[in-house]
């Protein structure tokens, strides 16, 4: 364990929100440290850094590179044992970091829901498949079906088609009326309307079907075909890849460990992006799903507020309100249909880490009871996947992971400021 590090402002997450927060705080003369577990900044949306980011994002990478912001990549937050300190893991050693102000920009993950065959090789998240292609997965001339809900399906389809894949179908579970109302609401957001039009133009010829969802993935050793319900009709499509994602879920684990109040699955913040814990701010998807523009705006606002530049931050509030309205538009018109919760069969896995079946979980009334009796949520992902699924399927509220928040060697926990507090925080 190395000696303690310190910084005036620490930003967790180097996606759009974290980048904006770090640049804004640096502009106020603060000593800023930006931490991310990926090898380059950009987060999920700009994965791979400036070399793979779209042209419109290049000035933002340039601004970060020209700043005085310290950057630690390949570093994960393991625990928040005492106020003002974090325990980090860089893969080789543990680090204790002391901060003055903390900005959480931990982003979001895909909401994955179980259905028959969802554990077959060749089946993954729609965004996960997009990320693998960006990292070099070869999909040229391979047949792909995308299903689920939300604009991420279109973005994933564009990436896959550009990489040479044959996108057979985009199955959107929202009804046509929902999509029409969403499209009408976009008239208040010209840039987003133009972006949506550009996506549909790039995907011309690809079938996009509303009121459609996957019934089952089929195959022996690997995915071979998928059954899809389109309204009252059921079709079967032979394919090589199936990407399924039902929107995004905020990554609130660190915020919860710090004691920040959550609301409807996201970190609750005030107008200045400050959480219920003084000196701790949150920005981007972790405060509610709203896209890259909301993330960048909230990140900049948080960076300014954390440095005491409240007048500059207040000038951004009208734009923030507009971004929040778009976030509400997304949530309203891509809400899940009840049919999605009826897909798992008795023998469908819900917790993949511990091999817990839907039939077993139906015998319990709440998350804690099911966890104690079946080990659901006690595997490597610590309930990040199955906890969200159980909330949708059974209405349970999953408990946040206990520290350590990420797997880490025991030797990284052996620090006089860490061990006693970590033990206490881990008690039921």
C-alpha cells in the first residue's frame, strides 16, 4: 500500500460528465484528479478515447489534454471507508486518496432482463455488442438482431452496420403511439431531432419494428436463431449475434457507499449538482438517464459548483432544466411493457453468477430473503445485473453492494485507516 495521495477536487469517471467536470474545475484553478477504470477517457459513449470518438467530440478531448488535470486510468474505487477518503486499486497496488471535493460521474450500465436462452454465447447487451465492435470484434457479413428499448438500439445498429454486419431487425418494445409522442416531443430539441434523423438515414433498409420483443434465443452450443414477437405475430430469424438492452441503469454503488440519498434509482442532487452529502457532487447518467448533452452540462455545472463558482453555475440552470425535461421524455415514452416481465420461464436463469432460476426466486417475497436462501446477488457482479432484473420482475428493491465495491486483493485493504472502517461498513 503506497502513501496517501490528495487533491482538491477528485472526479470519478472519465465519460462526458467527468471530463466536463474536470475541465471546469481546472479552469477555476483547482488541483484536479480524474480517475477512470478504462485505459483512455471517453466513457462508454466515446469508448477508445479521441482516436475513435466522433468529430464533434474532438474539441472536448483537446480541452482535457490541454488542461492541468491529473489523470489516473485503469484505476477503480474499492471503498469509501471514512469521509474524505477513498481506497483505490490500480491492479498492482492499493492507494488511499484524500479529497477536498468529490464529483461522482460513474455513468450507467445496460439494463439486462432475462428471457429463455439469454445466457447462450452470441447473446449480449446491445450496448455491450457495440462496445466489443469498437474494441475490434469482427462482425463483417455476420447476421445481427437488436432488441429491447431506447435510442441505444439505433446507435448500436449504426456501429454494427458500419463494421459490415448485416442488421436483420431492430425490435423496439415500445408501442408505435409511444414512439410517435417521443418523436413529436423532439421538436423542442432540434439537435437531437437532427441526430435521430441522421441515425434513421444511416440505417435505411434496416427493419425497425415497434411493439416487438424477443421471446427466446435458440441454439445448441451457441446462438443459432431468435424468436421475436411483432404485435400478434411471432417470427424466427437465424442469426449470429443478438444484442438486447432495455435502456440504462445509473451506477449508484459509490454514491450509496458514501451515504448519498437515492431517488428512483438515481443519485438525488440539488440545482448545483450537490448530493445529500456535503462536498460530494454527482453528474451525468448517475443522476438520471438523459444522454451525452445532459451529462456534459451537468458535469460542467458540478465542476464549477465544487470550486465555489456558483454564479457561473447558476447561469447554466435554464439549459439544465431543458436537459432534465428531455430525460423525462425518454423515461415516459420508453417505459417497459408488462409483457417483458412475463418472458422468463421456470427454468430461466436470473442470477447468472450463482445459477439461480426464476422458479426458485418466485418462492420469496423480497431481495434479502432470496439472497440469503439462494445466494442470488452474491456473485462476482454483486447483484448489479440480477438486482435490477429482480426489481423489474418481482418489484424488489435490491440492496447496494457492500464494500469492497470491486474485487481486490486482500493486501490492498491492509491499511490502518482502511481495515477497521471497512470491516464496520461490511456488517449487516
